[in-house]
DNA sequence: CACGGGTTGTTCGAATTTGAATCACCGGTT
DNA sequence: AACCGGTGATTCAAATTCGAACAACCCGTG
C-alpha cells in the first residue's frame, strides 16, 4: 500500500467538513442538554428510544445496539438514570438473564421538558442551516454510510 | 416554547442519519487507527495539524482551537505523545507562558506510516460511499454548519 | 513604575467510556 | 439428566474527558 488514492480537493472538503461538523454539533448538543435539562446526550437518546418503544421498554441489548455506547457504557448510564428516577429495571419473565429498561413517568416528563429545547438547537445548528437539497443529500448519503457500518460492525 | 417546530420526515431522516453516521464513523476510525498504528483519533489529528504547520510546530492554543478537545484534554494528549516520542515541547522565546508542540522525526514517520490506512478507511466508510453530488452537498452544507458553530462557540 | 484585565498552559477532581473478564443462564444435543 | 457453545448483563481497572481553579505572565493605562 505504498501509494493510496489520496483525497482530492472536493473529497477533502467533504471529509473535513463532516469531521468538524460532527464534533462541533455533538459538543453543542451535549452542552445544551446539560444546561437545559441536566441530561447528557447519551441519556437523552435513551429516553427517546424508550419513549418510542412498545410498552416504553427495551431490552438492554436492543438499547445498546442502536446506540453509540458499548454494553458496559449502557449499564452505567442506565444505573445513573435509575438513580435519577428516569427509568427502572425490570427483569424479563421468560429469560432470567434479560433486563428491560422501562421509562418511568418521571422519565417521560423529563423528555417532554427537554425535547423542545433540543429540537430548537438541532434546527439552529444543523437543519435550518441546510437547504432542502442538502438535507436530502445528507439523508440519503449518510443513511447509506450508516447502513454499511451497521452491517459490518454488528 | 410550548409548541416548537418539530422535524418533518425529511429533516428527521437527515438528522438521524447525520447523528448515526457521525458516531459510527468516528468509532470505526478510532478502532482502525488504534489497531493499525496505536494512535487515537485525537492523536492522529494532532500529528496531521503539526505536519501541515510551518516549522512543524504550533502553539498549544492554536492546536486546541482547531481541535475537538478542551485545553486540558490537549495538555493530556500532548503529554502522552511526548512520552511516546512523537512530539516534544518547546517554550516560546517571546512569551514565557507560551508552549510550542513540535513534531519530531519519529512523529513524522508515524504519521506517514498511519496515513495510507487511514485514508483507505475514510474512503471505505464515507468518501467512496457518496456520489459526487452528495460530496459537494456535504462540503458546502456541513462547511457552513461548522463555520457557524466556530463563530459562536469561540 | 505599579495596576488590572485578559491570556496561557497546567493541575486537579469528578464523571464517563472502553474492553476484558466474569457470572449466570438459555437451548439444543447426547 | 449432564453437557456445551453461545448469550445477556454486570463488574472491574485503566484510560480519557471535561470544567473549574490555579499560577504565571503579557500588555496598555494611569
């Protein structure tokens, strides 16, 4: 691999733009959620996923799969959120090993409280900055990127 | 803020695609760099920026500004890399407080060793997955996103 | 020249993340 | 029924991250 295909100008701009935007947007959202609702970004995502799940509960593994974190990271976060009363654990009746994370009413309320500010920030930093055409390009292009990485990685 | 403008379908797809791709791509690159060259992604970026700098050296603050990390995070990483012999510190002659991070020959060699595999991975997970039009949309759209966040945040 | 506001980099403690190891268990096989 | 590869979740130590506090210093002003 002595001479790989380096990135040309266009590719380089897309790549570094993606990298920078990725870091900056994540950083900004973390900060906004923490200030506004006392939630970390991972915690917010857990709330969203549980709220969308049937019965407002998911197995730990299912939660970890869709998420950024490793399994152990999820265990940690759920423990924190359980202390805060946002979720609770329920053992799975058909499999003693299995654990459901269940959204509590307090967790649901916390999500409703945090969501408007979060959405507003998402608009401010990303969605409202892009043209409709750019939005579509992101959805399709990055959607495919995600699909491939999920396919390989998992 | 009782009723914010929620994201419509198109916006939602773009947003969640961006979020997922951002996390997955970063994860994959971290892993590839670690396995392939024993570098973390932040460390690789430090090498790149130093290699591109005049005299192969930069002030700590300049390095931190372009970078993801907080100042203290940069101090930590540079210390690690100094132990590994990839960079060294040089105090600034005109300002006693100032510190330059200088790329060593070993650091330069490490970068040349790691770069081909890194670029190949970047192509594999992102660049070669996107159409030229999507590349342009990313470059322009996310470029603007980054510019705005830099303007505000700093 | 002394002063005060702003900068520079580091240090410190607390929070978080990761991967490896571990424990307990499921389900199919013999 | 005992076994066995694989699964689900947790625990643990180590590495990394951040923000706030800190010490030292620059520079323009009075």
